[in-house]
């Protein structure tokens, strides 16, 4: 069960997502503990600052900034492979401009409000130096003094889709007559075909984070080819503290979570 897509970023503005979250919160009459990860991105620091301000204003309005742990987190998407002329910033993390500047905005937001949970969504990496470069960048935002503030970033999501992948139409279930599965020909690969690489990314980051004193508290969200309960368990064994899915969700809808979560709670952690 694999998939391929040529989607870029969402056509819906951030304000729509905040409205939808508010509706979910309002609809639950019980004590609401449902977490929300708002995945955002920006090409400039000023754009990111505005989005973070909007999210923080929303968190204050819901009282999320007054509880620990908070329910509403920010995930910076550094990894979409389908944006023309804009390669994933995580593939060049040590450049003088780009990802470092965006992380600075998020660090400042966390310094102003330590209840804000922040993570990064990463692309699939294929060489060890790519992993090391991300660790090097993260360490630039750590605090060395025992009296300093906590490290501003809480989690890494591994991994987004693998770009420049190609399916011919006869490889898919689509009834549309085209040469390729996508109008753009190439796109982002997900599902079972991505699973071994996603596992390797989670495993490698899990070991690298453990070796860095300032990063040991970071968690890993494992995503990529989780299409059955065995996939959930493999992600947990590789080092993920939370497991997610996308292809499975696209096929089965929210029932996917029921399918994957059955009997998946074990010694390695929960499925969410």
C-alpha cells in the first residue's frame, strides 16, 4: 500500500485551521485533552512571526498557555518536496540564511512562552552527514548554562514524503487514462515503499539525540509507511514515541487509527 502525491502546501489559510480547532474544542462536552499539531511554514522570518503570533493569540484565547502539557503545538514544515524553485530547507540546514533564521523565530517564541511546544517536520535523509547537519543546527539553539531556559524544540517528525518519485498510471488504482499517476509526473512517495527509509531515519535520529546532552529530551514522531499494526510496532522499536500515518488515513479515513491502534500499546510507547 503505497501512494504518491504532487500536493504543495494547503490552500486553506491558517485562520481556517484555527477556526476548525475551535469547533472541535467546542464540540467536546467532556474535559478535552485532544492534542493538535499545527504544521506551518514560511519563506521569511517576518511571515513566520505573524503566524506564530496568530497561533499564540489563539492559544491564549483557549487557555492553552495556562496548562502543562499544552494541547496545541507548532510544527515547522521544512520538508515539502513539491514546491517549485523552493527545495526543502532541511536539506541545507547550515546555510547562512533560511532554516536557521526560522528556528530563531521559534526559539524566541518559546523563550517568551515556555508552554509553547515546537517541533520540526523533516524530509527523508539518505546519508549520515545529513543527519549530523540537523543535529549541528539544533545544538546551535541549545543553552549551555544550568540556569538557562530549556531547549526550545520538543520533537522531530520523521519523515515527510520522498520527492522526485514516479508512478506510471498502470501502477495505481486510478481509472483516469494518463501516462503517469500524477499530472506533474513526479511527486512525493509515501506508504509501504517509504517505510524502510522512514524507519532508518527514526532510528538514526534516536541514536544521535541520545548522544547529545542538550537534545536527549527531544521526542520522535515516526511517520512513513505505517499501514498495519506491525508497522506501528516497528516505528516504536526504531525509537518513535508517537506514530502517525497518512497513506492509511487517505484510504480508510479516521478508521485507520482504530485499525492501527488495536493491540499496538506496548513497551515502546503509544500510537496516536
